[in-house]
C-alpha cells in the first residue's frame, strides 16, 4: 500500500503539490489523473524519494522509501523510460539494477522475455524505438517482483498490441493482490484499465473514488428516443414530468429515466419508437468537466485554424 499524507511541494512561490493525501490500495488498478501541470509527475517523484517534499510524507508499506534496503523488491516504477544507460546493453542495464538490489541474474532473462525484448537483449537502448524503450522500462519495474508498481504513461509509444499487453499486465498484477498505480493522459485506455481513480488539479485532490462513481457524479447520463410521432411522444413525456431536450436528427433526450420505463410509457400511449437507447458519458467527458477550472492553458481553435492570418510571417517558426 502507498500512503500519502499532507504532501506539499513548493518551487519558490509556485505550489506544485498542495496538501495532498490519499491511499493506493492493493488488488485494484488505481488511475492517477490530472491536467498538464497538475503535479502528477512531481507527486510520483516524491513517492520514490527523487524529490524532497516541502512538507508531508509518503510511506511504502509503512516505511519511507529511503528506509527500504532493497527498494526494487518492494516497489517497481516506470517514470522515464529513457533513463536507461544508452551505452550498456538492455541486459546489462537490468543486470546492474539487479546486482544493486541482490536480485538473481536469472531474473533479468525472465523479465526481458516477459516484455518481449529477449531478441534485443544484447543491443543498446540508445538505438531502441520509443515503444521498445517503454518495454525495457517496464522490465526494470518488474525486476524485483515487487508488491507495489508505479507506471507513468506506460503505453507511450506502444503499438496496439503493446497497449493491449500493458493493459492486461496491469490487471493481472492487481488480481495477484499487488498495488498498481498508473498515470496516463489516454482517457480511453484508462477507462478500460483502472478500477479506482485519484484526480488532482493544481496540486490539490479533486476526487478519490471508483471509476463508475466518478463518471456518474461528473457527467450527464440520459436516454435517447426517436419516433415518427415525435410531437405526441414529447407531449407524453412532459405530461409524465420528464424534462425533454430536443436534439439533432429528430431525437429527444430525457434525463433521469431508464430505457425500460420510457419504453413502457411509449407502449401505453401506442407510440412507435424507432430508437430507444441509453447514453452515458465517457471518462474523458467526466474528466474534462471536473478539471475545467484546473487546466493551466486553454487553447481556442478559430475559424481559420491552421491557416496563416493576414500579415503573419511564419518563416521563423520551427516544426
């Protein structure tokens, strides 16, 4: 288990992390979300004692990271895949980590095979693609067979097969009772992977809840109906006290009602339905709604997006 208590980090007058407290429990995949500049990377670095907090503390299974004699056997982390020594082979990079934590050399071969890098074990990571570098970083996190794992953007640079593999890996680790903490900007992938969410904005805790509850509490769920007798259907819905929103394509949207009760209402009135479906917001929509006030920079696409405006000279811009 990871326990964060009152964690604060200041850089001069800037507060990057502000009195952050939460627990990451074993047996589930916990997603760590927040806009750019929210303090996610700083928080994860403080968890691993790479940055010193201004105040507060982090405990890994009841101890500070610096108190762990062989830390890789307790917690494995992927924060920056490119942190590997470019002049050593993939095998030797992992072997050095293994020797520093009294991990058998045989484990290096095991994790290289586990992440699909056995064929390039003798090659240097400076020539690796981004996806291969990610796999090597994941191998280093798994090296000590730890009970706690932290991943920052683990699918960055991976192809669809690699993304699917990482997703299943994290779920499998959680099923084994391990603590899995993962940060990602890919909302669609997080929705398929995480069971629990911790959301921060401007360094402060915004949510600590299950995936299902987060979406339900921060998004709009509604039913969609389409009928050749739209006027009659709308009148019947309003007579029953439902709030009806007219949408494009002749659709009606109704909040706070199940498809079952709406279907029964239409049947009672003898109204033909061509469509009756339940719509639920995505994790991305819920996340955008919750963090709207915490986004550091807002971009606005104008009507001539991507086109030079009159009088502009772009010759000096870099790609």
